[in-house]
C-alpha cells in the first residue's frame, strides 16, 4: 500500500462520519427538547403541509365550538323570555275565563281588564327586550341568521325565530294554496267568459264540484260581484263540509303606474272613480329629476284616497320602483277594485293603475284554500275552465303554503329581469333561456325558466317553484279537414270527420301521434272542443293553419306553483311582476282570531274572544319554545361532534409531527457513542501520516 501524506483519506472519512453522527445528535436533541419530530420544513416538507392543514381544522373547530356555545346561550336567553311570556299568558287566560262568567258586572270586568292590559304590555316589553349582544331575538327580525359551527365555508346552522309580540300572537295561522291574482282588468260591461265568473264544475275540490259564484254573496264590491274573490270564496265554503276545505278571500292589491323621478308629477286635478266613489285628486308638479318631491306629491295622492276609505273600502300606499314611485291600492277584505278615469290618463298621472274612460276597469282578487285537518287538497275541473277559479289542476299539501301562478300567452309574459319579482324580500333575478331545454320558442319567458330562477334562491327565500301543467283550451272545432297546423314546430294534419265529434277525435288523435316530438298531448274537452296539455310546463306554440281546429295561433306559457313553509310574500322592484304570471301580495296562509294587542275583556264577548286568542298565543309560544329546545339540542350535538373531530384531527396531527421519545433517546444514545468513537478514530487517523517519518531515519 502506498504511503502518502498530502491526502489523509482516513481522516476525511472519519470527519464525514463524525459530521453525520453530530447532525444526528443535534436532530435528536432538537426533537427531545421541542417534543416535535418536525421542527422545520426540511424535516418533512409534505408532513408539515399536512399537519398545518390539520391544525387549521382543529383551531377552526375550536372556534366553531365556541360559536355553537354562543348559539346555546342565545337560545337559552330567548327561552327564558318566552317562559316569562308563557307565565303572563296563563294568567291572562285565567282573567279571561273569569271575566266571561255571568256573575261579573261591568265594574268587575273593567278591573279584570286593567290587569289584563298590564299583562299584555309586559308581554310586549319582554318580546322587545329579549336581546343577545344587542340583537333582538323575539320581535320577528331574527330571520335566517347563520351560525358558523364548522371549520369550513358552508358549515352553518341557520336559525329563524318567530315574533312573540302582541301584534303577532293571538291569531291562528294555517297554510293553504292560493289562487293566482291575475291583474288583467275586466271591463265593467264584460259578458260571458270575459267575466271569469265561477261556473258549476269549473272547480272540483277533493272530488266535490263547487257551484257557481253568486253576486249575492258579495256585499262589498261595487261592480262585477259574481267575479270577485269574496263570491268565489263563498261558493267554495258552501261545500266545505263535504270537501274539508275552507276558502278565504285575500287582500286585493292593484299596483299603480310608476311615475318616473326623471319626469316627475305634472300639476292638475285628476278625476278618478274608485269603487263608484268619484275623487278629485289634486296633484302638484314635482319638477324633473326630483325623487323626493315626486314621492311627496304621490304621498299626498295616497292621503286623499285614504281619506275616503270608508266609502271605497280601499287604502293607498306609495311604493318605490326602479325609476320612480307608484301608488298601490289595497282592499283588505278582498273586494273588487274598480277604476274609472274622468279624462283618459288621469289615474296613471296620479300614479295609479290605468283606469278606463267609459266602462271601469275592474280588478279582482284571489282566494286561499285551507284544509281543515291538514290533509292534501286535490283540485280538478269538469269543464276545463279551472282558470276561472285561478287555480291549476293538481294535488297540494294542506300543511305547506302554496300559490299558483297564472298561465297565459307570451304576449303578457316576458323574460324576467332583475327586480321584476321578489319573494320574501329576496330578488329572484333574471330568467335564462338555457334553463329550458324543452320549449321551442320564448324559452326565457317559460314556466320552466321561471321555476329555475326562483329555485336558484330557494335557500334564501324558503320557497321552491315548479312549472304548472300547461293547458290550452280550444274554441269550438269546425267541420272540415285540418292541414298545416303546427304545434311546437311539428306539422299536424287531420282528415274531416263524418260528424263533429269524429272531427274532434280525428284532430286529437293526429296531435297525439306527434306528441313524442312536440311534448304536447290533446284531450277531448267537450263535444266540440279539445285541450292541449304539456305536462312538464313547456311552452305550447300553436301556428300554421289553424282553420277548423278552434285554436288560435300564439305561444302559450305555463305559470308556476310556489311552495313554502309559511306565508309567501311577493313583490317587485321594477313594477313588472306580471311578467311572472304572479302578483304583489301575501299568499298561502290564512289567519283567524283576535290579536293579543286587541284583546279587551271588559265585556263578556270580548272575554270569550280573548280565551281563543290566548289559546292561539299559547300554542304559538309553545311551538316557538319547542323550536328553541331543538336548537339548543342541535348546537350541543354540534359541540359534541366538534370535540370528537378535534380529538381525531389532533391524533392525526400528533402522529405526523410529534416526536417519539423512545426512538429519539435511542437515536441520541447512538449518536453520542458514534461521536465519542468518531473523535477517537479521527485522532488516530490524523496521526497516521507521522508513520512515514520512520522511513526518513
């Protein structure tokens, strides 16, 4: 073996091994002193990334558990206030029962009523003062509040608390299905089908035919009494013992005409006759581009109308639109609202819905059907004219609120733009043709597209939509062949029949042969009429040569049915809600009974009404308290689940980044021995080149 001194290979090898053992010793010492296997990214780059994500989950879940704890505290505070309200209600019921007894005179009832009013005031104060961190809990404003109970976006619990103030308690609410409230005016001199009166058989409820609506049932409306919601509700209620369904005429609202802020109001006296009462509405010029002045002037119009409420049965309110303001009219009892212009355009100039110069425009309201036992409500028709009742055929839940939109042609329906329709205060937004892959024309105005737009925000509104079955009834079919009729783009030809009934059958069969292509089927409606049906709610486009069919060339658009857990409030920011086949108003729920704020037990009758009101209030409070109990349980379950998740995530993180002391102490001992041996060996390796000195002696 050669003897060299310039390069000490043994020393270099010993140094390298000593460096390695020193690094291992330092690593072991670091891990033992910190308790962590991963002290920097170089220790385990992938591991530290995974561990950091897990740590984020753990920390997020810890905060989420505290959030859920806050939710429990909030629910407990609300429940404590409701317990106090419940105690007051029990005492109020005792006083009402006592006051209803014949042994009490007027003076005793006055004394009892004084205590009752104090209790009502205390209930109102308690409901208004129940707060958590400055947020009101029981005044009805705590709606759709989200609690972040998880580590990630979307891990939320949404809580809504009902109002338990005296303006909300007392009446009994029930859900039902509301008819559409089409605001196409009926001329006061209309006859026949244009009247939209209910004819026997037009509406069948749970297999029972409803009779004709009669003007004698409506003592409130000034014109077209038999077409009113009041008379239709009376006809339905005449058979309620057989159907198990009762009808209520809803408030009738007629939207006004927007007066733009850009142009403003013009000065003049606008002569308008409302429900037979002539009003001379004085309007001053607001000036151009003056929104405040325009609103003020229309407010004066509303005040003038409201001053004659006793005579007209109608109230007025100013509503802001996208470009200005309008004046809406409302008849709370559901009576018809008729408008007659003194001079053409007078009503519109005053911000009201357009009137008519000769025969008044009459606007009818709608009704809500409620099941007395909560069972389903099945609607049909033997005449094919269920639209006279404002409904669509189908089965509706007796436990959920529903409103049926209007079927119409595309001449009165258009694609929604943002602001046309609001549901429970939320803007539905625009409709898109891409949502309707079934229709062949006017897709963005279809019931399918409208339902899709509504369902996009159903998490916010609590309301979902489905497209109605689209139906088109023909007029009388004429004798003769049908050639060149088109339905949804498909050409339909039918031979002439030997009789009118055979003619109708021939046309129906020809249409049905193409139903696979058109999505439309036909049925014989009457001896000389037919009905087109699109079950999925697609548009029905009738065109070509319609001779002998009884059909009219047009595009027919289905409405939608809205379904929600409670009252459905419809509105519009643009004033163009009619593009949806719906109308402004509150639907799908009815109320009966006395509100708690109106309770007065100073008379025997008042005391009896108070007993029912307090019973309703107790039911509402009990339901709200049960809801709070379930909310607390849910939050507690969330806390428990988060604790388990934190434990499991922490265990995962520990396995990745925590040091194993047994392994690390063994590694330290090994490194220490190697260090000692390495130093000794290095000393020997450094001395080896001195051996060559013996060769020089």
